[in-house]
C-alpha cells in the first residue's frame, strides 16, 4: 500500500508521464531506439532519486515499445523492428483511410499486452525466472526458428513463397558479416574496422523501410496521394468484435517470449502475428489491412516489456538490450539484481514495477487522445515529409554508433532493398532473417559445442520437443495450402 | 543557434583549430573523454565517477564524455591514439582487450601510441560452477575430464585465464565462447555448462545468494569483497587474471599539461568521496600510477602474446 | 531492363555468391569448423537451391514483358539519392546542423515545394527538436556542435 502511495505522489506521476511521453516520441522516430535512450539516460539518473530514475526509464521503455507502431501504421516506416509486422497490416489500413482504427487497435493492444506482462512480473517473477533457466542455447536456436517461420506467413498465397524464403536467407547471410563468435576470427569484413561488429540491423531497418518509403514518395509522378478517403473516413470506427482474442494471444505469447533470452520483441510480434493469421476467420484479409494482425503483433511486442524484466531483476540476466541498459541503472544505484531487490530494496523495486502500470495507462491515454490528430500526419505534403524523414533517417543511422559508415550502409540498404522489392522479394522477410540470423547461429553453434558435435541436443529436452511441434504446426498448414495453390495454378496453366 | 552552427561548421571546414594548446591558459575548453564502450556500462560509469568529482573540485575543468562503442573497444582505442595530443582529448582503456587487439594484429596502435595515466578500477577473475555441481575446488576442476566451460568470447580475459589453467593443469576444456557475460551467467545458473571463467562483479550476488558457487579467485591475494574465497594460487594453480580499467592519453601531450592531468587523476582517486561513490556503484578500485600501470600492460601483452602464439584466434 | 531478366540476373548472382560462401566455410579455423561452418554451409546450400528453383520456375512460367522501373520520376528519385550521399559526406566535416539546414530545404525545393517560409520553419523546427532531444536531453555528441 505504501508503495502505491509512492507511485501516486505528484512527483512520481509527473516523472512517469514525462518518461512515457518521451518514450512514445523516441519509439516513433526512425532511428531512435529505447535501447539508446535508456543507455544514454542511465548516467543522468545517477544524480536523481533512485526510484524516480527507474520510473523515468521504465516509462521510456514502455512508451517506446508502443511508439514504434505509430509511424509503422501511418507511413510504413516502423520505428522499431518489433513493429514491422504491425506495418504489414497497419499501412494498408492507413491507405484505405482507416488509420484512426488502426491506431486505436494498436494502442489498445499495446496496453493489454503491456499491462498483462507487468502483472505477471509483479506476481510470478522469481518463479518464472527459475523456469526460464532451463532454456539453453539449443532452445534459443529453436525459438529463432519459430520466429523465422514467420517468413512463411509473410508470403501469403498470392506472392511467391520461394522469393520470401530467398529474402529471409539473404538476410541471414548478410548477418554473417563480422566476428565469428566461435573462433574470434573475422569473416567477410573486407578489412573494414566498421564491419568487425557486423551489420547493425537498425541502419538496415531504417534503409529498408523508412528510406525506401521516402524514395518511392519522392519518385511518384504528380505527388497527389488520394487523401479523400482520409477526410471522409475520420468517423470513429469501433474496435471489431472478437479482437480481444488476438490481444490475449499476443499478450500471452509476448510475456512468455519476453522472459526467454534473445531479442524477444521482434520474435514475439512475428509469432503472435503468425498464429493470429492461422486462427483467424478472416485470414484472406491479412496483408491487406486486418486489425486482428495489428492486435496480435502489438500485444505481442509490448508483452515483452514486463516479460524481459522478469529475469533481469530476479537473476540479473536481461531478456533483451533495453533490459540490459535498464539493469545498468539498477547497478548504478547499488541495487544489484537478485533477491535483495525484493527485500532490502523492496521500497524501490515494487514502486518501479507498479509505475509500469501507470506508464501503460499514460500511453493508452496519449494514444487514444492523439490518434485522430496523428492520423493527419499522412496529409503532410510529401515534399515536406520526404526531406524531414530523410534527415531523421540519416541522423538516426549515425547516432546509433556515432558512425558515418552506418549512414552509407542505410543508403545502400535503401537502394538494394528497393530493387529487391520491385522484383517481388519480401523486405519483411529480409529484416527478419537479418535480426534472427545471429540468434539462430549463436544458439546453433553453442548447442553444438555443448552437445559435443551431436545435433541430438536440439531434440533432447522436453521443451525442445514441444517447440518442434509448434514449429511444425506453424509450417505445415501454410506449406500445404501453398502447394495446393501452386498445383492448381499449374493445372490451369497447363 | 543557426548562426552559431554555421560558424562552427565554417571553422571546422577551414581546418581552424579553435584553441592552440598553451599551457598557461589550459584548459580553455571542455576536455573530451573517449569511452570505448556503451553509455551505462562499467567503463562508462568509471569515467563518470571521475568527471563528477573533477568538475566539482577543479575550477575551469569541464568534461564531455564521448562513447565510441564497438569491436571490443578497438574503435575507441584507435580514436584515442589518433586524437590530437593537445590535452583536450583523453580516454579510458580496458584490459586485456587493449593489448589483445595489438597481439592479434588488428590494432593500428601500439602501447607507444599512448601516455598511460594510471589505472582506476579492476574486476578480479573468478571460476564459477553451478550451485549443485560436484566440483568444489580447482583440483576437482583439473581432475574432471572434458568439461564444458563458458568464456566470454575469444581473446577476452576469461578466455586467457581458461587457457592459462588448461596449461597449468594439463587439461583440455570443451570451451564455449558466449556473447557477453549475460549468456555465461544464464548458462551457469541453468546448469547448461560445467563451469565458467568470469569476473567477480558479475557473480558475487549470485554466489552470496547460493544460486551459483565461486570456487576460486584468480588474483595474487584474497579479495576484500570475498575474503573467505581462496585464490587459485593457494590451491596450487598459478592462474591470475583481472580486468582493469584505467585512463590513457594520446602520446605527445606537452609535459606541463600531461602532469597536471596525471596528478589530478591521482588526487581524485585518493579522495574519500571517490571511494564512497565507487563502492556505491559496485566498482572495485585498484589505483595504479602511470608507470606501474604501463609496466602491468607491457607484462600483460607478453603473456597474451604467449597464449596467442599457442592458439591464435 | 525487363523485370524477368533483372530477376534472373539477380538469381544468378545469388547462386554464384552461394557457391563462394560454401567454399569460404572451408577456411574457418578450429572450433568454427564444427559449429559456424556447418551453419554457413547450410545457408549457402539452402539459398542456392531456392535460387535454382526460382530460376527454373521463372524460365518456365514468366513470359511478361514488364519493365523494371525504379521510379516514375528519375530526376526526383536520383535527386534525393544524391542529396542523401552528399548529406552523409558533409556530415562529419560540416556537422549535422549545417548539413541538415542545407539538405531539408534543398530536397523540399527539388520536390517542387515553393513556399520558402514553410520550408524555413520546418527546417528550424527539425533542428530545434534535434537540439533539444539529442543535445539537451540525451547529451549525445553530434559532430560540429562544439560551439554550444
């Protein structure tokens, strides 16, 4: 109870509000990430009251995860990789003048996923963290495979499955560049120091989505976007019935995957999206603007916020890079993750967890309040939009590693990606391969070492067996329907 | 603002150095500290520990921290080595990465590229096993065969220590290189590996909570933070490894300026406020003067070279 | 160039790359042979087979004469591209603020926007926002701002 009083003091509420608002803005900018913002603000919180400092960072984390969906929906420029799946459904909705509904769905789903995961964090953190420890490198490899199965769901029956797979594997191959973690030797770096750490996925994400979108806008003849739909469809659409199911699905998946090691948010969003597509009654609308897809993906990636903090604060094993940066803030205040956090420092830890509920409420309010205004961003004339977004794309690519090299990398991804896109290759598959490739490789290589060269380790544990079943369940139905489709097309042509 | 940035841009474009280094009016602008790792990490925190007190206690001194993360610190080390030796750029280094890059032939700098100002912090090496492991001492570790042992990447301090132990005990590990200490921690707590070579700060809480067991310190004497823990040396294996984090400057800074900076570092490190802040931030101090630290680095480079010649990476 | 030919050329390039990738895995040292090299070989074989399959299907089925058009308006498209590269080149010597102050209005003008006041206000807004967020809030160092 006294913890609630701390959270609801005016100073704390203001801190949470500022953090969340800043988080939404940061997540919404191409190139600014929650990892970067939290990392940079950790030293700043050193001089703050510890509890306030943690609340500020927690607000940024929660807000940024939601914020990534706004530009994904409005401009097809996902601010975080976890919002790529959201863009697949959200942008077509925007084009059809249904941006307000898409935004409302995304903020509601984010709220549901976020709140659910924080509740789990509050109630079951120590227990769940213990269970997650059973999850070793071999299981991490399988988790990456589950995420990669999303490539199949991106390629629906009408676009080429083979091309989507080629794009995905191409992404995984691009991710090979850099240091080989097993031997410490450099591969395919061509002697460039900038490539020793490999190719960062943020410049790729900015190039493949934000920049390509701007290049296409700039290159349009006549510049007249059909905005009539936007004007007339500003009427308030209610959330579709039955969408709660998809939010629940995403919230559960996201929380679970968030607890596990690896960049969970992207995997969670794609797995939720993939499963949603399988169980949806309106599957044919996926890829053309189905709010169910947004609901599943957004609840999924926000579910990771609470989930990733479970092992972070109980064991000191951060679930992803934002949680890792956040852990730095705990340590700087002398709060070393572990049981102490719930006893000696309980008066800081519990208010921090409770503040995450408030943060979710704050971005829900922000999102619902601003949705109609945000939707108008799509009305900004391209001649203004293009240079502004391009400038942010350049700045964002640079600021990630203070590296001009990353700007060139971003431009190269934009140009190469545009050619691939025009030839029918899926860029979503490419970025998925690029992000999950290193996780898959790390899990595979470490699994092979632990298994002393025997691939049996990938089938040994019970968790692994269940994961294989899920992977097969995700792969077989779409492959079967694809085969049927090709078969029919073949007959028709013959 | 616009005008100002135009001015700055033009000045830079013309290659004008805004302030020639004159010892008399030093410092007349902010001093940049290059931190070769991410903001919020332990090296970054060490740097901020210093700047906090330096700005408070030394009038006219202002510091700007520039994080250049990546490639195991190499990018940052090279930026320090390349910086103009006017006393307005110094930086942090950490070992053994600083010398490991030289040994592996990847670095474009040598130890001579730096003036070594002194060491600040350390993190002792440890050997840690899962809580329920039958391995209780270093002798057990040497007796068991074919153990899977996690180290934080090839060429890291953990890796070098594991190699030293293999040599000393005549065993061969099934070495598992991980990406970062987080993966090591998860592997130990989850019992996926038999042992790991790590650093004390990463595991001290888990050891005290009984979630994992440290079986040896890899230091020359027992450590004050865990005084009951015997060293590997006591247990009969000469394996010593610690990570250190200190200050370096590009070589060639005018003497008066350099000595001013060196003595400032020494004074701050000796102050009680610094020690209190370090303890609060979980940073283990190991003050070393410039010459001592240079000797340490030279020594470490020779040791690392020996390991590299045996098994290059 | 026709789309189908561009696609075929790309697939051939990918197949060649796959072959090179497969061969390169033989050079992996020590422990990487039994771990990373296997992964790399798998990727190389997988993409090689996929590309061959796609090439085969394409040769059988694609008879379209659609031409690959990167952009309907090459002048604007390449204008933006050149602008970006110049921005990147100027980024460090001129600093972010000056290069962005030139880039934004120049691109806006090139894209046919003719209201200088709006362009100027937008540019100022972006620079101000960046200054507040990056420099004041996050204290990120951007090149060319020592004067602040």
